[in-house]
């Protein structure tokens, strides 16, 4: 040891205390507005099923239809890899995991749709359909056949359909309460939001339901669908979507991009309405920045090109969907919409390939960071957070196994969650 350094200061302790006191409101505001990631699983997709088409067998049916399409149009790993351009190293691992996923958990997030996919119906018919959706979802959670996340998309808060949307939500939530209570995986989606005041009105609606049933305040959260230009840029030039998040008073869980409504709102011709259009990129970038740090997740939209018909046409649709999904993942949009059973094989193929391609490099970098050893990249805590988050997302969806992650990193899942965020690590620790 060398000579001990003399430490001297010039400022009185009161200076630091005064500064801390002056910044206390800012500290509280940062904590309130930017709580960070909630530390829960984010599904890789949302499947929308019209209310009248939803049955007790919908989830299994989608999985079986997807498996049948694979058997018909890409029956083995090599043929599936050839369609999607997967490397030989990834082909078997991706193909086998896709099939296993379709057999075990074909849908991660399902929304029974009472909006565009359902359309206007007689009130009595929509009432009955909403009540049936509640009964079937409650039953699915009881018998273990539910998707991890399930719920409804009601009609929006615009005047022509507002009362109908409110009633449908009331019928659905009341049905769940009568069937045993709200499931943990419940998700509600509010579409076509244009003004923050519509979000605020929805919050009041949920508050009223919670009070009516003695539920904890804030029990009901919801996703906001971004489908109009006004939801991105307000007349005063501000980012409306940021104001919507604040208007949700902590209840917003996601921002979902509506590919076709938003594109049409901007006058994009039908042939060019797609998730990779520059207008879509701009909207999602604004959504992403507005949501960063708030705990609100961003979801990409969908493609309307369906994998149906002869093999060549199915392959073209698969390549398109796979490419759009990989593009979204690279831009940190970890969730999207799927419109058809034929989309889910390529959804999972894209997700699994994304996580398996970068797995070894991410594991090596995180291991070096955790062990404080050198390497060819100098990572910081923020990068360690991203690396561990990457591995956790891979584990959540089934792209990776905890045994192989532990073998390469020497880390447990709890270790990964601590690196990803202290909040997420604390949630896990309290659950164990």
C-alpha cells in the first residue's frame, strides 16, 4: 500500500442537504413518472379473435391449425429453414422449439375482439357474446387451458359507440367477478384513442367498477391502441401519446400500434400499408420514446397478408411475416399482433432465432461483466441490464432453457433479474 491520501473538503454538509431538499420534488416526480420496467413477462404477440368466433377450443384450434400448416408446407427442419433462410446451426433448434411451443402454448396473449373484428351488432347479441367470453375465459383459467394473458378489446370512447363499449366492458368484467374474480392474466385494450381525455375517462370507468366490487384501487390496467395521427402529434405540437400515459394514472400497461388504421389516417395507399412503412416507423419511434422508463410496453402491429393457398403462396407470406417480426425485434418492439393461425409458426421462428443467434455472445458478455473480467467490449451497467433482459425474454418465450443459460453464464434466473432491474429482482425474491 502507498501513502494514504489526505482527504479535504470545502463545502459544509448543509449544502448537500439544501440541494437534496430542493430536488426532493424532482426525485418524487422521477419515481412517479418513470418507475422502470414492471418486471413481468411480456408476451411476444397478441392474437385477436372476433367475439362471436371465440370458443373454449380456440387456443388449441390455433395450435393445431398451425401444426397442420407446418406439416403440409414445411414438414421438417431443413424445409422450414430453407423457407426462412435459417442457418444450418439454427434449423433444428428453431424448428423443434416451434413445434413444441405450438403443442404446449400456441398463444401467449389472446384478445376477444368487440371492435373492428366484431363490428356493430344488436345490443342483446353483444351482451350475450360478452357474457359468454367472460364465462369461457374464467373457465379456461380454472382448468389450465388459458393463455398466459387474456382479455377483451372493447369499442372505443368516441361518442357513436361509447355507451356500447362501456356496457360490453361492464358485462364482461361483471361476468368474471361472478365466475370467481378477475384472473391475474387479465388484459383490457382500449382502441382508437385520440385524446388524453379519453384515457382519463376510461380510468374513471375502471375506478367505478373497482369501487362497485370492493377491488383494490388500480387493480384494472389497460393497453392503449395508437391508431390515429392525433395520438402521435397533438394540435399544439406535443406528443399526445406521452400525455396519454400520464392520463392513465399508472394503469397503462402497453401501447399497441394499429398498422392499418394509422396508415389509412395518414392517407397511405392500401398496397403500402405495412409495419415497415416510414409512417409506421415514425409513429412507433415516438411511442417508444414516450414509453421509455414508464413501465409501459410498446407493441408492433400486424400484417394482413395471410399464409393460405398453395405452398408457394404460403411460403411468401411466411417470409414476409418472419422478416417483419425480425425487423421489429431488432428495433426493440418485442411484441406484435398475429391475425391468423398460420402466422404463429413464423412468429415463434423469428423470436426463437433472434434469441438463439445472439445467445452465446450475450451470455459471454454478461459473464465477463458479472465476474469483472476483461474482454473485447467494455460494458456498463446499462448494457448489463440489456443483456440480462435479452436472456430473460428468451427464457420467457421458450427460445432458451434455464439450464443452458446457467451453463454458459453461471447465473441463476434470480441473478439475471437482479441485473435486469432491482425491481424485477426484488419481485422474484419476494415470491420465493
